[in-house]
C-alpha cells in the first residue's frame, strides 16, 4: 500500500501548538513525532515557508477541515528544499493576491467585481512591489464597515507581498497568506482553495516520505509515552 493512501497520525489534530503532548498535536507536532520522534512544531524536514502557511491555517480553520492536513503529512515531511523555496513563496503570495483577496471582494458586493477580476488576471511574473501596491490601493477602497473583511484581507495580502520582498522574511510572508485566507475562512470553499494552493506549492519542490511503517509505530509510541508522562504530572 502506498503511503499516500493512509493517514499515519491516528489522532485528531488540535488547534495550536501546546508544550504538553497530552493536550494533543497540531499538524507540525504530528509530523515532528512521526519523522523525528520528538515534540515541537518546527520539524526540520518541513520547508519553513510551508510550515508558516500550515501553522496559520491549522490554527484558524474549523476542526473538521483541519484533519485534511493528515492526507498531506507524508508530503510535508521531507519538503525542506532550499532550491525551490522562492518558487513556493511566489505561489503562496500569488494565492493571497489572486485568489483569497478577490474572494473577499466578491463577498463584499457587486461594487468590487471589476477590482476582483483585475486581481485574478494578474500575470505570474507580477513583482512583489506591484502586488503590495495593488493590495494597498484595494484596502483604501474598502472603507465602510460592510467590507471590513475585505479591508483586512487586502492588508494581509499587502503584508505578504511586502514580507516576501524582504530577505529573511519568507516565513512571515507565507503566514500572511494564510491569514488572508483565514479572514474570509467562514466558507468551506475558501479552505478548499487554501488546500489547492498548498498542493501546488508542495508540487513545486521536493516532498518526501521519511518514515516507514515501523517509524510510524515508533513515533506514535513515543508520543503516547510523552502524553502519559505529562498527563500524570
């Protein structure tokens, strides 16, 4: 059986990271146990850009939708690929500007249809500076309380583009993209798009299956042991 056809983590994922294993695991905690046999939400085998995107998404999305991360755990593990990091970052930031922000504008009403279309039609090679400026202008248009979500989504998209252009801020840019999605994340359609963007970013670089069936058993066993110890303290 192929690894991608099974869910290696046998528990429901929780919202947020906890220093206490007995309180459960987010997607990054789960991967850390399976791939490295230890607690923590920063597994070395996961691309830091994807990690930032997933941590924010994990913490904002509804519980049932959060479990979809489990189907991608084997791909996230082993995704740390410096050579394609910039390509993955561009995919995520374009997702903020061309997908999530237009969805927020659609929800804001018919008065923003033209603006949403312009954002969706931005070319793949649009610069981060252009994306930042466009999102900032969009935010200025969203002034009334009825389009407050669109205003915040525009702010997050602008922030994502701004951070992407700065050296060493790539993880923040990825996180900002997830924030842009979460602002309008009341609809399952938004989270479907979130996972579509994640899948494209995963496909742009290396992914891996760093664990065998034995590794899975060991990782889960170590988690159970750590959870029991912390629960009894």
